[in-house]
């Protein structure tokens, strides 16, 4: 019964995210609204981590399995997108590298700034 209760809470947050997506006309997926909503609920204490921990963990463990159909469908259209595949891969690599470098530099700057404030 505990797992059902946890699943109902997660389903309710997902449903609320879909409603938010319907009323807010921004190009943001409902899953992002759901993540933000769940974060706010957890931080405010409305939902305790223990109330969703087991089902949330199960969903995280199943995530790789849930990505298999998307990967297979990508392979079925590979011949169709083959001519744009290399530019997309290059853009993805360059973009990911840039994000990693900028994030690393920002984290280093914050750590250095935080260390200087503590010493004074």
C-alpha cells in the first residue's frame, strides 16, 4: 500500500505539471514543470522525501530501460538523417564541451571566492 501511495503522489505531481503546461504558453516541457514543482514541494516540506523515496528510486533504476525504445526508433531512421548526422554530432560535442568548460570555470570561481571570504 505504501508503494501505491508514493506512486499516487508522483502521478499527482505529473498531472499538475501537465495542467501548468496547458495554462502557461511557454515552450517548456511538462516534465520540467514537474521537476520544479516536485523540488518546491520537497523544499517546502509539503512532500517529505520518505513519501516518494522508494517509487522514485525504482523509476530511476528503470530509466535506462525506458530509453531503449527511443534509441531503437533512432536507429530505424538512421538512413533518413544520415546526411545531417555529422553536423549534429559535431554541434552536440562542441556545445557539450562548451557547457562543461563554462560550468567548470564558474564552479572554480565560486569556490575561490568562497574560500577568500572565509579567510577574512
